C-alpha cells in the first residue's frame, strides 16, 4: 500500500470539503495518511494599499488556518482512525500544488472553490494540476457520495495505457468494484470495421493482462464509435471514479488527449482521476 500521504487542498468552501472527504476515504483504503493543505492568496482584484497589505494578508492567512482546522475536523469525524496532518503553504496555488505532489501518493482537489482557491474554476488551478502533477490527481466533483461499485477507465491506445489501467484496476480492487475499460474512436473510413475489430483484440489483450494481476476484479471492455470526452463524461454518471491517462511532462502530448481530459473534467458527474504515464 501507499506510504506517501494522500494530499487534499482546501479553502473552506463546500466543494473543497467534499474533496477532503473523498481524500480521507481514499487514504483509509490505501492505508496511508492524509495531509490537508491550504494556500493563503488574496482574492482576485483585491489590491490593498501598502499600509494595509500586511493586515489583509494576515486576515487571509487566519481564514485559511481556520479552513484547515475545519477540514481536519471533518475528515476525522468521517475516518476516526485516519492519521491527519495540516499544512499552510505559500506561493502560486497551481505551482505549489504540483510541487506538493512530489511528496504525495495522490492529490485531491475540488473542481472550484472560493477565497484563496478562487482560481479553482476549471480551466485554472485544478485543471493545471490535473495535467502537470507527477502523481495521480483526482478532481472531486459534487457527486462524491454515490456508490455505483464501478470504475471506468478511458483507454486511448491499449498499448500505451498501462499506468491508467494499473491505477484503475487498483482502485476497483480497493473499492470491491467492477471495472469498465472504454476505447472510443471517432474515425470512420473504408475498412473501419476491420480496424475496430483489431482495436477490440488489442483491448482484450490489455485488459486481460491486468485482470490476471487483479483476479478479484470483474473487468470488461468496450470499443465504441463516439467522441471519447462525451462517452466518458456520460459514463461518469454511473461510476465511482473515471480514470484518464496522460503523458509524462517529458513527453509531447498526444493529439487530442488534452482536449479529452478537459472535456471530461468540465462535464463529469463525479470524481475524475488524471494519471501520469499514459
């Protein structure tokens, strides 16, 4: 099991508290600790005068300290046996959170927030972290309490999706859930039926490899002619988690991967995990 903590970001908003709850459950499943972090940042368009800057900064820091305490209390009430730490960080939220990922097994963020995390509207902090952090990032949306006993993983290329499939199978095993691997394509050219059959064989091979490593997981796959972002966003309504792979930062992004990730993050009905390594 993981030895590094699960790290969750909070700013006191209900959205971020839901993320903390999700992270607390995840940390218990993984038998590791939870670290809750907050970053004091002045709200947008607030430019205090030099005479009041320190006072305003102190107020924001005090607010984030209280948010950390409230989040830790909520996590402890949910998981009384969980080891919980809190930490006040400093700097630009996106870069600071990406950096915090180096000491985490996973980062968990809300899809939007308030106060110091006001930039967590999708397209800013949470989206940046979900596509740049060196560890899996879960963006926990409002529908985090539903239990469907199913994990859905999007597979762009069965031969290069090992990291996403490994993470998805592990999550399904931890949650005693089913797993559905989805390969969606939009091309339709002469011979596409044969090509789809070949993709189905490649999916079977990829899923079978991981099913042998996680025999307790009931796993199946689908090859569908549909836009990947649309099909995965729709699948999120019946899943405990949707898992997407992404390329490591040292690799050039594959065509279309970023747009699919952004589409799913923007329209999913539940938590979405972005996993580095494809």
